[in-house]
C-alpha cells in the first residue's frame, strides 16, 4: 500500500499546537511552506551547468511564527530525533557569531539562511518548523527547510530580490552551513514548482521551462529505501571535484561545453565526465518525450540514466539497484531510476495507473529492506499559507 501524503493543513495544525505549547500564544502571525522535490531525470548535472527535470512534491516543510520585539530568535521543530534538541535560541545582535554552525544540526540550515538573507539586519522571531519531507531521503528535505525559512523571513522583512536570488542565497546556506557543495536544482524547484508541471531547468542560464505532466496519465511512484543518504559525506564533493578537473583538462569552463567526441581515446579516467555529458543530452530528450506523451521513450531514458549513475558515476547502491530492477520486472512500468544525490534515499518510477498495486507488491517482495511508497504528482512551490 502506498503511504498517504499528510495534508499541508494538518502539518500547519501540528506546528500551531507546538507554537502554543512553546510560546503560550494561540495564533502565529505568519505561516508558510516549501516543498521537497523529486528529480525525474538529469542527475549530477546541475553543478556542471547542465539540464535537470525535477518537480515539486506535495511533501512540504511548514514554518509558523511571529516577530519578536528585540533580536532574539527561538526555533522549535516538531521532528523527533533522540540525539538532537528540538529547540534552539540565539541572538542576532552584534556580529554573526551566533550563526556559526553547531548543534542541533537541523538548525544550521536556519542559521545559514539568516546569514545569507538579502536584507539585513533581520528582526528577532519565534517559530516552529514541521515537515512531511523524509529526512535524508533524497527528496530535498534540506532545500525545503532552507526555502521555507527564507519565505518566512520575507514575510518579516521583504528582501526586494527575485526568485533566482532567493534560490542562490539558500544554496549558499547549504554550502556554508551544511558543508555540501550542492548545485541549484533543489532550491530552484522548491521555489518555482507548479502544479501539474515538471520543470526543465537550464542550470547555466537558470532559465526554467514548464513541461506539463497532466494526470490522469502515467503515475509517478516514489519508493523510499529508508536507507538514509549522507550527501555531506565526501562522495558528493569528490564527484564535483572530478567533474571540475575533467572540464579543466578538456579546456572547458564546465562539462556542459564538452562533447563525447572530445572525450575520445582513453576513457578509463573520464567515466564521470561521460555520465555528465550523456545525462545532459538524455535530459533534453526526456523533456521532449514527456511533452509528446511518449512515456515508453521517457522510461527508457530513465533506465539509461540509472545504469549510468550505477556504472559510470558510481553513486547508486545495492538497495536502490534492487528497487529499480524489481520495478522494471512489472508489466506497465515505463521506467525507474534512483533520484537525488544517491548512496541511499529514493527511486522514482513512471508507470501505468493500473500497475501500481502490482509494482508495490513486487518491489516489497524483492527488496531486502523495508521500503515506503508514495504516489505523487507535480505540486506548487513555496507559498504563504492562510491562518484562519
Ligand atoms: C543533491 C544536490 F543538492 C543537487 O544540487 C544535485 O546535485 C543532486 O544531488 C544530484 O543531481 O540533491
């Protein structure tokens, strides 16, 4: 059985109950949310200035809160994590030393966003965070938290910037406060997501083109391996560095400018570059196929993408490979692949609606761990929520 996605209104209600418990007040002044994302294709291409095709999810991070009179900040999360405190307080007065990363780790994303917010100084505030995006599941729980906090701060003090500037500030927060040299995909789609549309993003120009994914039609099934990935582990940074070195060796500013012909010869030390060059091309073809409703072709490109991430880029793992192979054994499945940074997290599968139950059952049977399933559709990006 697929899990049901919690309604945004239920998350807001949970955050409001915690707000009352923590601050003794009935109603916060502001409520906002920002979604996680699933990437349909175009993996590890964003920091090479290539193309990506993600969509925003109905899984979101909610922030509710109010202005403080001084410069004190208190943030509480409703998430349970036995190892980490659920509440953090600091002052924005003086230099930025209170924003130095530390514990709890979840608060580092908040501190990073405050540090890179485009309209300083910020007033103090009290807020509660609640999220339905699985943590460390490859669905951008961190970008959704960054973007939700930024959107909340915009209600307290407008920043006068545009959405791209907002995404870049949130990306910077991840670089400086989580130590992950991520690309721009997750933050952009969390801000710009649209109901019924995947977004083709050119990660060089940051131009975004909608690609309609109208349902009913095929379904998108997300399968969480429940194996938590750790993007901060050195592998992500290592891949990024390999790509930069490969681009320099080819005399290019980024791998976006390189062609397979230029890689000819000894490919043995350039397999990462080959993944990026081919994945960028695949993403453009996949967007075109989706526009035409050519789901079989789209599915074939998803499988090629997965195989390339597994064999060339080496960011998949046994659990993700098992889930993808199992999905592909079911009639009515167009394609399946790992999604996000890799080393755990989720797979995404495109399939006929009538095959969903069969696919879930078969994946459960063939998987060595315990997986969670969500049927999903493209949703709205970050937004301010009513508080009635
Ligand atoms: C993570 C990063 F945050 C993204 O920028 C992107 O590189 C992705 O991994 C891989 O495509 O989600």
